[in-house]
C-alpha cells in the first residue's frame, strides 16, 4: 500500500515486534503493537477502538483494512475490506 505513497496515513497493526520493525522501513507507515486476536471481527473491533482512542481518524471516516485470514499465519495477506470507523 505504501509504495503508492497515499496522501492518507498508513498504519500497520501487529502483535509481532519483528513485523513492526520491518514496516518501519516502508514509506509513511506507522506501526502499532496490538495483542493477538482470535477472529477477524475482534481484529476489526480492536483497530476501530485504537483509531478512535488515539484520534487517528474520526467517526464515520472510511478506512481500508488489509489482513491475512486466518489470523496469526505469516505471509497470508488475502483480505481487503472497507469499513467506516
């Protein structure tokens, strides 16, 4: 996502420090540590909570979520979803 240098912020949420260190090398990506989550619904809820709590975006703003399903399996990015915070 960051290679297209979007004008909007790009956040990487991961429970793994090594993933966050790697994403720090990508253009404009800000990494955030989160706990391991059991489901996609839990992941979406946690991302929404963090975004609102840290004022990363406002309520009602559309966000694009890119993830791997099943969760906690490396190298498996196969989900893209648009949600309103």
